[in-house]
C-alpha cells in the first residue's frame, strides 16, 4: 500500500504538469479500446506516464505484459482481470485500485464483462523508453 501511495502522489504531481497530449499507444485490445496520455515525465531512468484507458462493454485489453509496474484506479465500470492460466486474479469495481507486476512471466488480460464502459486512470512506471505494453500470445485457454 505504501508503494501505491507513492505512485499515486507521483501521478497527482504529473497531472499538475503542463504537457502537450501524446499519441496513445494501443495495447492489443478489442474494437473501441482506447487510451490517451494525460501526462508524462522522465525522472532518472524511469518514465512516469499517466494514461486514461477506456474498454467498451464486451471488449478486452488483449493478452500483454509490461516492463514496469502499473497502478490503476477504476473510475467507471468493473474490470475483470485474468492471469496467463486464465484464472481470475481480481474483479475491480469503480473506486478500486489494482497493481500489475512487470515481466513476461506476468502476462494478463483485462475484460469488461459489464454493460457500461470501463474507464481506468493508469500510472505506468517504466524503464526509460520502454513501450506501454508488450503484446503476448494468448495462452490457449478462455478466462472464466
């Protein structure tokens, strides 16, 4: 929780920084999944990127992983989150927080199984120059 609070403080700081909006770099999501960068800053060897992601009803983020930690706040809807064994590792309703661990051994997918858009505010803490997400092949199972 302490690390999350630090990340949230950095995210709050980034919101206050005046930056030109960047081009959203899409993860391998379904139709209508979108993201827009709200703020970004490089400090030392880390990129801190605050991004809003919208996942329409019935859509997914696609299977992927990240090279750094992600801290997300669910602003709207409910996100169902699954690991590479297709096991649920969390269902996050509006007002919830989640943390994603980095590395190719942490492949995951997020799904919107509800009737309204899922809207997330996500703070990426990445090695400088790393992509927002790395596509990963589907594990051959169906998330339950």
